[in-house]
C-alpha cells in the first residue's frame, strides 16, 4: 500500500424524495430535497469525513444543485478540483419514492445531465496521477469516459504500488449488455478489495453458492472480499479465512447510501492498519448511521461520531 489520496470517478447528483410511501410520481405530491447524492459522491464524502485525503473526478452544472454538492464535499474535506462545472448543463438528479414493500421508484436525470459528460480533463488526469488508491463504483461505468479513465489509470496506479477497490453497485441490466459485462470484468480482474452486496456476489462469480463464489473470486486474484449483508452486518474473506461481524440495531429511515458509507469506512480503516474485525465494526457503524437519517449523504460520519455510535448502540444477533 502507498500513501496518497483515495480517488473515485463518477456521478454527482441531487436526490429529491417523496415524503409519503407509494408508487412513483404520477400525481402531484410533497417532496423534500435537494440532498447531495450520487454513489461515488457519498463514498468520497465519507472518506473525507474520516480525515483521509480524498478526491472525486466528476461533473456538475452551473446551478444550485451543483453548488449544494460542491459545498458539502468541500466542507467535508474532499478535493473537488477535478469536478468540472459545465455552463448550461443541469446537475444530475434522482427523484425517489419508497414503496410500502421497501422497493423504490426512481426518475433519473443522469445521462443527459452534467454527470453524463464526465471527461478526462487535465484536472482529472492530475488528480488520478497522484492517487494512492482508486475506488471504482459500478454505477458510473456505463459512461464511456468514466470507464476510459478507470481502465487507463488502473495500470498506472498499480505500477506505483497503489490499490483498487470495486463496489459493483449494479442493476442487473448492466450485465446483460456485453460491453457493460466486459467493463465489469476488466475492473474485477484488477480489484484488490471487492465490496459486493446481496446477489452481486453470484452475478460476478457465476456461482450461486456463497462459499464457491468467494473461492472463485479469490482464485481469480481478488485479495479481499467484504460482503455487505444489510442489517445483518458484513463478512470479510481472504486467503486466511473469514470474519463475520453482526450489524447494529437501528430504526431504518432511509437505506440509500448505506453501502457507499460502509465501503468508504472499511477502506479507510484498513488503510490505517486496523485489524479486519475493527474495520468491519466501523464500517457497519457507518452503514447503520446512514440509514437512520433522511438523505443519502446526511448520515456520513467522522471517527468520533462512529466511536460514540458504537458505544451507544446494541448489536444484532450473530
Ligand atoms: P446500497 O443500497 O447503498 O447500495 P448495499 O446493498 O450496497 O447498499 P447494504 O448491505 O444494504 O449495502 O448496507 C451496507 C451496510 O450498512 C450493511 O452491511 C450494514 O453494515 C449497514 N446497514 C444497512 N442497512 C442496515 C440496517 N437496516 N440496520 C443496520 N445496519 C444496516
Ligand atoms: Mg450497494
């Protein structure tokens, strides 16, 4: 492992959410937002809050939604020098409404927004040239320039002793597209730390059984796998075996962002040299804190906040 910033590439969005449970947006209703959002942005905000050097390569419009995001990321210590501001383009947005069954309906404006125009600007290249670690978020890979930067910077980062983590964050449709599948496989082949949740593990390994899926990924060269299990916590796997840490018992208000905060926290704790079990505990705490607050980035945490939360919150059954 080398020193240096944790860098991620991908979408910055605002999230605007319905205040009532129900199906979609076919009638006028009360909404709350804009909240800063976008999986890579939530992830990097959490890295910044933990005091680790952090930067994001992205793009926003020249509008209030962009400002909301840039102000938050700067406030939390993230280098936003590689976030391009496109005059005349709108910052990306996601309208979300939770269904009574826990599902979600979305209206996305991503591809046609500034987030669809992320590009390898000189500022982006400068940030990537100094990265000690690259975190790849699968949700951004369908943007060709994002995948272009990811695939170009991985060999350079590895050549100087840096590392790569990968949170697939996928919708199944992305893997049905042959180009999408190839992009995911390219990243996976270079991944040191893989952070899947739920069915993502079997989608990637082609093995339905959890143990066989883990073995296949370790054999393919992934160094560490952390499987996120929602309220049940998380498990870590490497060549030496497995470590399971149960989740914290909290009231879930808004699940969005849990996986992103979790991944950032595990990664930072690991880079600080903490034992795996402590890293999982901190990451579970970060994920659990995120779900107790409305808004995907509103529950990101400093180490002091995580320590206080861990001291005060019961742990679920193992
Ligand atoms: P996302 O919806 O952000 O993509 P994910 O599917 O990647 O999430 P999850 O497993 O849902 O990841 O959540 C990540 C972590 O957050 C879990 O491993 C757990 O530590 C914590 N977490 C999530 N939901 C809850 C909950 N309801 N109660 C306690 N902890 C939770
Ligand atoms: Mg996820």
